[in-house]
């Protein structure tokens, strides 16, 4: 059974491994790209939007940063990564395939896949993730352009939205179903 958090593994590795040196950045990009290929092969074959977006992004970084040493991409990698995640979430909603549906279908019986409740929950969850990624993107932009704050406060503030997203993904579906059942 595939969970959404497993598909975030390349991103998690990237964010944990990346450091201030070019060597650390190269290693983080290579590890994330390898992970996106090796551990997401089934999801890629199934056409999971998050898996494909992840692979495309890290291949882009591999080519532009590791091979061509593009300084602009290096400088703005955090902005680009969170912008990509926000794009993936909102694009999936725009094409009427909220990315969370693909993971929920692995845990929910097929007779519920087309129910209005199932679809609404997944549109809402994908939108929550999209908003959280936009929040992190905003923090990254603020960090670069205005505050240039470094240290633990900035680091924590950029990880909190993803932690909140993981918690909401686990909590929200059951809560929302109970809320709907009470109204019925």
C-alpha cells in the first residue's frame, strides 16, 4: 500500500541532505533523483502526478546544477522546489485529478472512488497541500528578498507547513466523513 508520504521521500532526502557547499547540493540532487527513479517506479508506471513532477524536477536540477552549474538555479533552488510542489498540487486540481486521489485509492475500496464525498475530500486535501506549498514558497521568497534570515527559525518555519500537511492528510478524511455523517 502506497502512501503519499512515501512519494515525498525524494523531496525529504533533498531537503535533509542539501547543504551550503556545491558538493552537498550535488549529492542531495543525485540522491533525490535516484530515489525518485528507484522507489517511485510503480507510481511512475501508474502515472502518479506527484511522482512524475518529482522526477522531472530532479532531472532538471541534475542537468542544470550538477552538469551545467547554473548559478541562478543554485541560488533559487529552494524557491524552485517549493514552487514546483505548489504547481504539482494546483495543476492536479486544474486537470480534475487531485494528486491525493491516487494515494487514497490505494487505501479505499474501489466502490468509493467516484463518490462525491471521496472526491471532495481529495480536492480539499490537494488544495491544502497546494496552499501549504505556496506558504513555504512565500517564506523562501521573503528569505531571499527581504529578511535574509538564516538559522533555526527560518529552517523550522519552512518545515512546519509540510509537517502540518502530513498531519492534516492523516486526520482530515475521517473527521470530514464524521462531520458529513452527523449532518445526514
